[in-house]
């Protein structure tokens, strides 16, 4: 019988907490750039296409780095892998905080992506190694709260610092917060080595090839790429859309992100429990339908009161969170333990590459005649996003059947 109400040990609670904090810093580093778009584009006198390239540079470099690291992911203690890439991420973020020109910022985002893009895959591999599928939705619900916390704390504080001082300040803040987290991981996190038996016998590139070409895994990779496409198209220009199309003052952006994130912190654990109790695909299906409706509404909005946009954002994020939590838990059940690091690495790489391409394409679709003019064709981005969500619903249905059949044979 599936036990979805089991309590976690003190160390498991510590692991969930520290991985959530780690995810928080990585997510804030990526997400804070999008709200900064309304400040950064006029400040640096860059176009929407150039800004889209800055956003996608992180994602594409993260994808390439993840692919290169994936073959080695199951050959080392996951704790050591996590620390190595987290240290590089902190240095890259610090570089962003001191970059003085567009080319330097672009280079800094590439460097940060090389290290930061691998962190989530290692974290999810650790979660999958440690927690049973029956409670994995709850764990993912807590860890994915990092997205909500980034809106409640990271993005509003980052926006405040950017408007109060300069756009460099949020990145310096992230580096300052991330360094102590790395120290705690080094001192307190136990080695994660249960996957090592047998994996070191394979050549790293052979292991990468066998994992990447496994027909059983390909469906998960394809679904992940589709999952990434939608969010990465909508998100980079959301702040510019709010300021220039909805006519929300820049000084009120932090309030919108704060309230939306605060509600998401409350709903995250609830959605995680629902994922385990009702079924991961059922929650994903519900979240996809809700997200499609809200994306259509959001991308076609005109000037409206701020309370309406806050309510719209909240409902949209409930849909997005439902998809994120349920899909993360479900996809974690696809690989075998000895392939988990490589699978998560490839999965994360494809996610970043697909997202990077989507951000760049969105930058080509969206057009802004001048620095303060309304964005054009943002609704087109919404229609493309809805189409990818529909395809993903079909893909995740087959993944759910695949994982369910696998669970009948061996726990994952």
C-alpha cells in the first residue's frame, strides 16, 4: 500500500530544507533577470532581441554543460558534484554583479549557466535516490517552493535593490546569500553514493550514450523539452509587458511578485500532497488546463487595475506550480538508480537548451518600437505556449503509464 502520509526524519527534513535553499538561490539568479528587463533594456540601450539573448545565453550554456557533465554524474559522490558546480555558480553570479557592459554581462550569464545549469539535475537525483516515489510529490512540493520564495523574497528585494541602487545589486545579493549555503552543504550534507555500484565500470561517454539513446527514457526527454518551451517564452518579457502594456509602474512590480509568491508558498506543499494522493498525472492535467486558460487571458490583457493583474498572476501560478511539481515527481520515476544522474543531467540540459531557444525565439516574435512603447505580438507568444502545453499533456499521459508499469516491477 502506498504510504503518502509518512513523516520525515530530522535529517530528511534538513536535506529538504538545504536543497530548497540551494534551489532558491539558483532560481532567483535566473528569474531576477526577467523583471530587470524593464530597467536593463533602456539602461544599456539594448533591443528585445539582445535581452532575449542574455536570458537564453544562460539556458543554452547550462544545457551544453549539463550534457558534458551527464556522463560523469553517476561516477562520483553526488555531494561532491553538487559542491563543485555550486561554487562555480557563486563565482559566475558575482561576475554578473560586477559586469559593466553588455558583452561582459553576456559572458557572465554564460559562465553562470555552465555551473548553475547542472545544480538542479544533481539536486533532483539526490531527492530521487533518497525518497520513495510515494512521497516524492510532497518533497518536490517543498523544494519547488523555492520558485514561490524567489518571488516573495528574492525578486522583490532584487527589484528594490535595482531601483534603489543599480541593476548589479541583485546579483551581489544572491552571491552573498549563496556562499553560506555552500558552506553548510559542505559541513552537514552526508555523502550520496548509493548509485555508485556498477556505474563506475562503464566509460563515462558510453554511459552517456546508453542513457541518452535508451528508448525507455526518450519520451521523458521529449516531454521535458516541451515543458520548458512555454515558460521560457512568456517569462522573459513579463515585466516589460506589465510596465508598457498593462501600465503598471515599475515601483509596483515588486508588490505583484510578492503577493503572487506568498500565495504560491502556501499552495506549493498542498499541491505536492495532492500530487501523491490524487495522482501525479491528474494534477498535471488540471494544472495544464488552468495554465492554458490563464496564459490566453494574461497575454491578451490591456490596461487594468493592479488587483486584477495580481489575481490573474496568482491563478496562473497555481496552474504552473501544479505542472512543475507533478511533472518533476513523475519524470524522476523514469530512470533506474544507476542511470539517474546521467538521466537528470541530460534532462536538465535539454530543458535549458529548449528554454534558451524559446527565449531567443520569443525575443524575435515580440517587438517594441521604442523603449516605452507597448510590446507587440506578445499574444502570439501566448498562443505558441498554449500549443506546447497541449502536446505536453499527451506526452505526460504516456510517461505516467510507463512509470506506473515500472512501479509494478521495481520501486523507483
